C-alpha cells in the first residue's frame, strides 16, 4: 500500500465513523459535535488538493509506506 492510498483509507474511515457517531438516527450516535470532525477531515482534504501537501501523507511516509505514483 502506498502513502496516498493509506491517506484515502484513513480519511474515508474517519468520515464514515464520525458520521455514524454524529447522526442522531445512527445506532452508535454519541453527539452531533462529531459532525465537526467530518468537516475537519473535509477541510484537510481540500487543503491538500490545493497545496499539494498533506500532513497525513507525510506521517504515512515516515511510518515506512512508499510514495507511489
């Protein structure tokens, strides 16, 4: 797995989990404040697309994942 694939895997997991924790109809609902975390992940994805730099990808590379194509 490459670092950019891992970033997308982590981002997708964070988004789905925070939605499940933040939507009142969910069986694992905790608080609507979890939706702020969904927005945080979205803002970070937007920022990385515009600046071509992503902190999570840097962390993944330091953990030993290759950069990929």
